[in-house]
C-alpha cells in the first residue's frame, strides 16, 4: 500500500486508531513510516493517528520556547536557565582551590618527612646518653649505683624521668638521692649520698647499727658486740622490732628530731668519733659522754651547734691544763661551767 506522498506504508492490522494490540502497542505506532522521511514533509506535524500528542507537543522545538520547555519534567528535561537543574556543577573557585591544594601537597610531604628525619637524628644520634657520672659515693662502686638508677647508655637524655631515677636509687637503703644533671648533649650526672653509720643501740638483745635517720644499716645478735668508733644511744622509746633496710620506729617524736639534729651537727663539727655515748631519756637534759671521760650536759635541743662547739673549746682548754674527767655544762654555751 502506498502512503502519503507516494511513500510505502505497511498494511494496517485492521484495528481502529487508538486500539492497543495484545502486546500493548498502539496501531499508529505499528504503522509508523519505515525508511527515509517523506519529502516535503514536516517531521514535527502531529501524527494523523495520534492527535492526543498535540497536548504535549512543543510549539517550537528549535528555540525551546513555550510551555513544554518551561515545564519541569521528572526526567530532567526543562529550562536549563531556571536554576533548578538536577545536575549541579561545582563553582570554579572550589575547583581552583582543590588544584592549589594538590599543587602544594608534595612540598608539605617533603617538609613533614624532613622534620621526622631531624627528630630521629636528634633522638638516636645527638641527645643520646654516652656517659654517666656519679658523685657523692664512697664505698659503693659507681657502676652499681648506675645499675640501680636504671639509666643505660643509648637512652634518650631528654626523656629520662628524674623522679623515677630518684625513687629507684632511694629504694636501696644504703643510698640517698640528691639530684640529677643533664649535661647536654650526652652526659648524665647523678649526685647521691651514702648513708653513714653513726650510732647504735641494743633492743631485745639485738644490736642495731643506724644512721642519723634511724635507718638500720646492719644488726648483730651478740649482745656484747660494740661497734668501734660509733656512738651508743640510750633512752630511746623504741616501739617495734625492725630489720636491715628499715627505720626504727620511736614513740617520742621529739627524740626523733633530737637524734637527727644532734648527729648532723656532730658531723659538721667533726666530733662524732670523740663521743662515746648519748643519753636522750630526758629530752630537756641531753647528756653526752666523751671517750676521754668527760660528761657533757647540753640541756634541751636548742642551739645544739653552739653548745657542741663550746664543749669542744672547754675540753681543749682542760687538756691544756692537764685536767681529766669531770662535768662540762654547756646548756648556756656562752658561759660554760666545768666541775671536776
């Protein structure tokens, strides 16, 4: 069958326009032209068999004018100038900033790697412990004190915890921690003090040798044992048994203060070895006995340094006068009294 303008048109299926076949296809869709469009024909004219398409047909396809192009469609077709497009483009400024960030990223990465390398060099090559020195020790070797401190060669000198080092050193009853010096870049100096045996007492048949802070340095179960060159302390109110490495507990706080202060001043004046015995049973009348037979009355614990110095001066004068034995009262250090 020939179609309009002499073109070929397949035979109709016999259905009326608008009827739908069993597969949901309209007749006008089946009877669409095949092949090239007919000459002298406007392709945008409404189909003869589908006048209902006129309601949605564009009045002007090329210029995209009219209600059709102004209407927003769910499939994204519509006026691109209305500002309601489904696809939004990123602003050029944002794109430019992102490109700039990518441009500087390699430089930032190089700077970061350089800083990390510098830190590692300082940590493992420059500020590393290469030398450990110990001051204040007498009997205990420096190597043993270094071992106790926990500091090792190769450690970072900047990360050493001074408090932790002090606690480890103080855990050894023989030592007292004073301070630590970081001599940058590679030297650590540890200042310590060894506890000194200065006095002893007998309690429950056991002889305890102590320092001035009542720390037991050693003990002897022989009641007849007498430590040579140390001061015997009498009259202390001992409250409990103790052992090496522990402090003897006293029930009288004033006795504790007198014991520490007395032996400190005796050490400063260098007369500890000249004192044989110290009686602290009466804290208001402290008595000393020298090894050359003098009994010294100190009174209370006030002005102990002046009293001990007065005692030494009087004792020296008595030696010059060839007098031995007797009592020296220095409770008033400026006016000492001697009684044969």
